[in-house]
């Protein structure tokens, strides 16, 4: 995806999984995109959000390319700048993971973090 410094990126494996989920839900790009975000909560203070959406909001940041657009609100981007989204299907857990260079601490489940 984008190589710009600070961009939110996605690995090929995560991109493939996102496509498969979109196909299974009978939705598709470019109408739909992957929305990533952060909200308060979780055992470390902040929780990652990930969903499909088809409506942008004022102030949204957009990343990606013609394959899949990634959208993030400006407040969440302050926490997610430079993050890579990957997908793991190994024995130690299955699902999307946020590789966030800004996180100083993460919980054991990987769903929450602190700065």
C-alpha cells in the first residue's frame, strides 16, 4: 500500500482476508472501505476498532490504493500514525493485529494499548 511516512498500511495477508470478508458479506470496494480507529477502553486504556464502512466523514484521513482504501478519523490517526495492519491465522491466535509503533504498552490479547 502507501509507503508514505506515517501512513496506515496493510499486509498482503490482511488485504486478502479483508477481501474475503467483504465477499462473504456481499459488499465490495470501491463503495466500501476499511475503517480503522481508536476508542477509550480495554485493559490498557485504548482499544482498536476495525470495520467496513461506506461513508466518509469530515476530517477523515485516507490511505491505500485502488485495491482497498483505509480510512481513519483524525483523532484516531494521532494514535495510529505509522501502524501496519496484519492478519494472523496461527496457533497463538487468529485475527487482525495492529502493529503500532506508537504503543508503549499492549495487553495480552492485543486489542488494547496505551501511549
